[in-house]
C-alpha cells in the first residue's frame, strides 16, 4: 500500500516523531497548569501559610478556653472547637442549603434585651447553592461542603488580589504581599468558615481585574454572580458599570458590545434576587423591611455609627448591641480607613477600585448594624491592601514574612474572641 492509497481514503498518516493529537492537548493543559502554578504559587503559598498560623491560634485558644461549648439556641458551637466555624451566619447558610428560603419572620431566642424575629432571605443564594451542589457531588455534609467552598474561594480570591495588584502596580512582589495582607485583616477568620465573604471577595477581585484588563464579558458575568452572593455587591456593580461607561466614552472606534454587555449584565444578579423576593412577599420593599425588623439593619445616615463612637469615647455602652473589645477594634479599623483610602487614591488606581472602595466604606458607615461588625464588613476591601503592599516592599523578604505571621496570629486571636463572640481571654 502506497502513501497515495492511504491519502485517497481520507486517512492522514502521522509523521515520524510527531505526537498524537490527544498527547499534544494534554501537554498544552499541563503547560498551562504549570505556568499558573509558577505565576500564582508564591502568592497562594504566602496566603495559605499565614492563614494556617491564624487558624492554629484560633483553634488553640478555643480548645483552651472551652467556650465553644455554648447552649445558645441555633448558634451554638458544638462538641469540637472547629464547629464554631459553622455558627451564627453559618447556621443560616446551612439552613438555606438544606431547606431553601422561607421569606417570613420567625421568632428567635432573645439576644440580650432584644426579642427579634429573623429570616433566611438576608443570606443571598449563590453561596448556599454552591454548598448544596458540593455536598451532593462529594458526599460531604453541608458544614464540610461550606468549608470546602470557602477555603477554595479564599485561595481564588488571594490569586485575584495578587493579579489585580500586579496589574495596577506593575510589581509582582507587591501582588504577593497584597495576598498575604488580605490573610491578616482583623476579621480574616471568616475567610475559612461557613460564611460568604471569601466567595464574594473572589468574584469581586477577579471582576475588578477583568475590568482593568478590559475583558468586559468576564467582568459582567462575575459581577452578576457577585450580586447573587452579598447585597454589598451594589458598590461593585456601580464601579464596574461606571468603568464600562467610561470605556464607551473613550472609545471612538471599534465595537461597544463588551462594555454594553457589562452594563446590562452586572446588575442582573442583585436585581433578580430582590425581584424574586418582592414577588414572594408581594412587596418590592420586602427585603429592606425584613432587614430592618429581623436584623436591625437599615440606612440611618451614620446615626448609629456616631452614637457608637460617642459611647466608646465616653465609656457609655448605651448604643445598639455593645461589645467593648470588638467595638474598639471596629473603631480602630474605621479610623484607619480614611488614611488607607488617601494612600490608595495617590496611586491613581482604576475608577472601578475607587468606586468600589468608597462605596463599600459608605455602606459600612451609613448603615445601622452592630458596630463591632465593621471589621468584618471591611474585610472585602482588598484594594486597601495595595498601598500597604507597596510600603511592605521596603522590608526584606524575611522581615515581611515575620511581620505577616505575627499579624496572622493576632487575626486568629481576634477571630476567636470577637467574630464568634466566644469570650476567649
């Protein structure tokens, strides 16, 4: 049989020494994975190492004090120290993942002097939906599935913070340090717990990176998903949409389809969930009513923040849900925010980062809530790690690592003491 006979049948012979197509595809995938490991490996390793230190301190203090054994209905820790990682909001996420939503007020056990009626609709659907899916695929319980989703998402977030910082500062080392700094934020303990902060931060960081790199379809899709994760996505939506409008204004030639898609898609997640809830309640203001009546969250133009700060400075704890240690940390965080914002603006960052950062801070300050939760609600403010990372570059690698490990241990202590209200001495 000659070569002409083979080719006349439509068969293409492989040249001597040439790899089969499936081998070439496999080698291409391996090469991409290896390249991703080289690029993101240092940032993710630093983040993971610092977080492990914080987690070790967190669990050791809980085991030493034994305060994780609590009889508080629905919010209890459980038999093991790590059970508290699924308490408080984690209980609600597990409940939504298991049973879905019940958009009605449910009487709860008294919390201090307050008798409250609460509900599950405050907890947006993407995270409990991911928990349910992972649980069914892996066979893990909802607690284990929630922890797996949060931990994986936290590493994705660290990679996104690295990529975004590197793109904004043109410094790979600053990107690595920014990922490490995110691990030591005061409320970083919720990153590895049954909470939605890690998933939201991962979506927000990569959405901002997509905007910076002008990958509009990706930016719009990620922002849509962020809107299904947390209500604070409204500030991300505003930043992404404004950046797309600026891109349209500045583009004189070429297609506007990417930015237009982003403008249309970005708000769909948040608006879709609120619309569904409005239809379920027959009241399109129902979400805000439930937030106020069930969780004491409302927009009060900073009245509660002012009263809380005044009470702290005067030593009078007569404001909403006072927790002195957590509130002092919250006050320290609040005082640092303006300084960090000024340092960030000095770098002339992309408009999406400015709007997202300023909008998130405005939501924190102008909303009524437990004052001590400020440190937790400030945790997704990853752009503020950028100027800190640039400052940290002046240290040697050993000095920066030691500093981050110490801060990681302090973050773990604060998580045990304040985030779950366990009173670790």
